[in-house]
């Protein structure tokens, strides 16, 4: 079995293999999933509720302003 040896003169010590890309990609996907779950979903819900209230206030105010004009 071949051993991976550092070619920069480490005196023949065996270097550890780097992590596979698959495990790194999996960790990044988990981070994005947590970001989506704990930050983006609540933010979108707040914007949706706040937008609905702002639109309702806008329509009420617009109706009040336009009804007071002759």
C-alpha cells in the first residue's frame, strides 16, 4: 500500500490525508440549511406580516384622504 509522504523534506514523516471534498461540501450544506431555517424563514415571515399590516394602513389612509375631498 502506498503511503503519502510530504515532498518538502519532513524527514520521511507520513502526512495526514486532507479531508475529502464530500465531507466539506456536506458541512457547508448543513450550515446553509441552518441559516435558512433559523434566519431566513423567520425574516420572511416578519416581512410578510409587516407588509400586510403596512398595506392595510396604506389603504385605510388612502380611503380616508380621498373620501374627505369633495
